[in-house]
C-alpha cells in the first residue's frame, strides 16, 4: 500500500519544513502526463523505503510555493533533508533514477 500523502500548500511548513529526516515533495497536476507516469513509481518507492516521507502537492493550487522554489515545469521533485532543500529534479524519472535521486 502506498504511503504517498497529498498535501495542500498550507500544510507544507508542517509536513516538510518541520519534519526531521528526508522528505520527497512531488509537484504534480492531474492533467500532466509525465506526472501520471511517475505516480506509480513514487507509490512503489514509498513501500520500499521507510526512511523517506513522500508527499505530493497539486501545482495548480500552490503558485506561491512554485514561485518560491523557482518551479517552471512539472513534475518537479524537491528533496528536503531536515527541512532544508537538498536537491531538485524536473521531469519524469525511471524507478532507478528516482532511487538514485533520493539516495
């Protein structure tokens, strides 16, 4: 079962910045083809790795966050470690690339 949680932009501070450890944030949209391609991979990753929290934010409802992090395309993955942005990846990834990104 997937441990991926959809959060709102308002929950970002509590769910990401206040979290100790690694958090992978997926900025997605329902209409985005590549977003739909990586969704099952994120679900799979969430069941394989319990040391990383995975959350998704609907980009259409998070314009302030998109601007704050300079996001111009989706899907965009942001990796946070202890509340600090550690890495960014834009575009769909394979499961292997996804695992390397979070490693």
